[in-house]
């Protein structure tokens, strides 16, 4: 119900704002841009796709996802038949049994969630989505009410949406291409902000589900992960920009190939029919990618209307006006559009970040803040549409509110860190 109200609000607000602009401010072309506008049209004032192009974009995303889904779900199928997922579930079980009390020990869902979190941590977005969708399907098997999100599904999705990432390589590359004097200077604030958002998501959902986060097992895992991240930061700050990018590529892509290698070796040891297992799993990837099309189209058209109507510009101007009225520093406001668009559209937020850095400079306060915000949050509504849509969940309960609160924690942390690191 919450998602339905948000979706309806997006459309209503967008059309009302556009109508006011059309009839009171003489912007007669606004309805045309909202429906048939193309981002690559030189005459398009907002450089944003309209409804028709957005529908094509949604379908293209799903079509491109088919191959990736087939690849990773194929290997996932091999790992399941060889017992790799069960082994992973047993290793992480003591921690997950406390955080996901409804998931039985050793259940495959645990292994799927670990694979998803690991892919996110390494910045492997293409791998994270198939693993995440597989985790949602596994959790759906345990869900007693198939059209309502379970506690475990909400906890998983909120942790996933917090987007804990070690090194934001793509953002560093963009800053480098825009002639930043020190492109890597934002990776520590990004890492800290995503870690805070992840902890906020865990605490918010745990409070709602009455999970005691001060249990020794949970504390041990959280402190252990925190220590590993701290040690990694100490090592990474000693690397040059080129060294950091090379290390990230070796770490992420090397680990991915290592996982594939170990899966095949394990399957051969267990005498599994590797190719048939892969094909069987790949079929599921195709079906899942097709199934999410209507959910993704619905969400993206609402976001498109909200953006093309200019509602975001009104919000930004309002924030800047209030800050100026209160005598507060308004420098952060120029970086805020990235944070507002990121929950709605990853590509839109990336474009906004580049626009901010191009306008104000990659090493300006606004440019640095937009980069940190881009690296410290995730596309919340895209995730909701795709992941809940894949398992036909209609009642998302408190998932949306929890994700947005975690996003807010990440945004506040990002702004605070930007002032601390860059003044």
C-alpha cells in the first residue's frame, strides 16, 4: 500500500506542477517533453527522457539483464547442486540466524544473500542483481503470505539498498576524466557513508522486528567487519589513483573469476552434470528478467514524470531559500540534486553528478559532495520495483520507509563528512 501511494503521489505531483507551469508561466511545451521528450534532443531543456522513451528504457534494461541473469543464475544453479550454497550458509549461519531468525539454519537463502552482499561490497552491480533476485525467490519460499513482504525479505532488501561498497571506482574514474587534482580523495567518505547507511538500515529494521542487535554474535560480526574495512582503508590511502583502480579491478573481477573457478571444481568433484545444471539455472534467469518488466516500467514512468515536470528544481530552490533564511551555509544545496534523484534513478543521479561537477568543478565543495552522495546511496525505488516485483510482492509493509530513513542517514553522513574532509 505504501508503494502504491508513493507511486500515485509522484504522478499527481508531476502533472499538477506541469499544469501550473503551462497555464500560469507560459511553458506550453512542458506536456510534450513529459510525454515524447528525448534526452539526446538538443532542444530538450532538461535533458530527460519523456514517458515513451522511458518505457523503451525500462524494457531495454530488462533485455540487457537477461544475459547477465542467465549467466549468474546458471552458475548459482551449479553451486546449489554441488552443495556450495549450503556450505556458505553454514559458515555465515551463526550471524544470519540472529539477524534473520525466520530463516532456518543452512537454508539456501542465506548463501544467496551472502553472494549478493559480497557482490555489492566489491562494486559488482551486474552480479549483485541476479544474486539478490535469487535470494528474494529463496526467501519467498519461506514466506507464509505470498503477496506481503516477510520480515526476512525486508531486512535483506534494506541492507542491500544501503549499498555498502569498498571502492567507488566508476566515480573515481569520472572525477579523473574531469581533471580532478585528487580523484581518489572521496573514496573514504563514500565508504564511511555507506557503512553508516548499512548500520542504520540494520538498526531501523531490527527495532521494527524486535531483534536484539547487542547479541554477542551480532556485535562480533559487526566489529569484525568494521576492523577489516578500517585496515583496508589504511592500505588504500597509500595507493595512487592508478594503483587504487588497478587494485579494485583485480580484487573485484579476480574474486568473481575465482568464484566461478571454485564452483566448477566443486561440481566436478561432486560429479554434477555441470552444463545441464548451468542451462537449467539460466532458464530461470530469463524468466525472472521478463517478469520484472511491468514493475520496472511502472516505477520508471512515475519517476520520469516527476523529473520532467521540474518538481525537483522546486524542491532544490526551496531548500536553498530556507537555508539562506536561517543563515546556514548553502554550499551543500548544489550537491543535493544527486541525492534526491539517486533513490529514483541511478543513471539520472550519475548525470546530475557529472552536471554538478561540470558546472561547479570536480574539486569544488558541490562537486565533491555530489560524488560522495552518488557513492553512498542506492536506487531505492528501482530496487523495490525489481526485487518485490520479481516475487509478486504487493504489500511492502514498512520496507520503503526503512530504506528512505537509511538513505537519509547516509545523506546526512555524506554532507557531514564533506564538511569535515573538505571544509
